[in-house]
């Protein structure tokens, strides 16, 4: 089986649910941005020092396939949608890292290579969220998915700070 199907040669792509839509459709932009994030997470996991962060990144990569699949599904129920349980889990992980890091102020991104990689991922997650919010103005996007992508940037931020704390490089900055 070839990965070259030639079905997209005229500027259309197929959704998981079977419909054909233009490759520049906002829906494609949404799950394409999540694909971008997933690739950058793949890079970040080669830099992080914490096995805990590495394991979370690998789970996030799997979760992002689910989120993208849900966005690539239209007019039918997706087989494995994001749920409130997923959001409770990600919120719990954020809370756990917050208790370990104990932030005291604004932090400039990228005090270490590993935190810089995670901060890039955070900004891509925010870009994906903005695109998904735009899509939600014309399409029905489940609330659990919206919450998940919102929490995602928070998680990436606090994991970056945790990576800095591990090597004593977390540096709160005065904004003056």
C-alpha cells in the first residue's frame, strides 16, 4: 500500500468520517496545527530530563491523535472522543506539577533547552486552541475538546517550569 493516494492532488482531503473538503478548510487547519504540535512534542521528548515529563509527553501525543481524529470527524459520532475524565486527569497533572514548582512570578521562557522546546509546544498548543475556537463559531465542537486544548497549554507551561526547576534554572523575572 502506497502513502501516495493521489486523491489530494486537486486540493481536497478526506476526513476520517469520509467527506471530502478543501485542504485549506479551517477544520483541516485545526487538526493540522495539532499535528504540528505532536511533531514538536516528539522533538521535545528527546530533550527533557524527567522520566515523568517524558511519559506525559508520550501520552499527550496519543491524546492528540484522538483530538485530531475527533476534529477530522464530521456528522457522525467519533469512536474515542475527549471526555470530562480526560480533562480531570490533565487538570490533576497540572495541579501536581504546580505543587512541585511553586511559581512565584512571571517566568521568561527557555532557561534550558528542554524548557525552550516545551515552551514552543505551548505556543503551538495555543495556536491550535485559537483555530479550534474559530471553528467552534460555525461548527459544533464538543465542550470537553475545547477544555482539553485549553488545559494543554497550561500543562506544557508547568512542565517547562518543572524541567527548569530540576536543574535549578527557573528564573522568575521582574517585568519592570
